[in-house]
């Protein structure tokens, strides 16, 4: 999310993937006051863990690698690798830090970014429900 800007999703589309590669193909525009980013998420069914993941921006792709046995994560692009913080640990540290500041008298964080993320999640789940209803 872009901090400090009003944002949302537009042109949300959801399609079922082919039988030989079951899953969902999700496309949408992430729109702020100053920019528009065309997004595509491929959700492919698979029982194998850890599941593959990658991010691509302007033709530059980085694959997420999981380093076992401690499940450390990194992004890899050819010969480069960038370690990623554990997302659960990072969220918990942020939550505890925020809670400590608020209990010490600081203002609570602005709920608007969380509300915006929930609205976007609602748009995606609505598109999914419409796809399911259309196929019924």
C-alpha cells in the first residue's frame, strides 16, 4: 500500500485456470491518487510445501526461495539474493512496539490504512463469490 494516499482496486477480474493447471487467475488495477498499477496474481493448486512464489515488476522477476530446515526466506534474481524477514515475527514486533507506545500515552495508529486493506480484500472476495455464483 502507498502510505498517505487514498487507494483501492478497480477492474477486478477472476478466472478459473485450465484443468491441467487448476487454480485461479486474478487481475486488478491497484489505484492511488497518483498512480495505477496493473496486477496479476496466479493462484495454482498444489499440495507440495513450500509452495513456489515470485514477484514481477516491469519484466523483472524475483523468485522466493525457502531455505530449510528453518524456513528462512529470500528473493532470488539470477545470481543475486535478498534475505526476507520472517513475516510473522515482523508483524508481532510491530504490534508489540505499537502497543507499548500506546500504553505509554502515544496516540493509537490511524485505522484508515487497515480499513482500506479490508475494503480491497472485500472487493477480491466479492469477485470470487461472483465467479462461484456464475458457475453454479
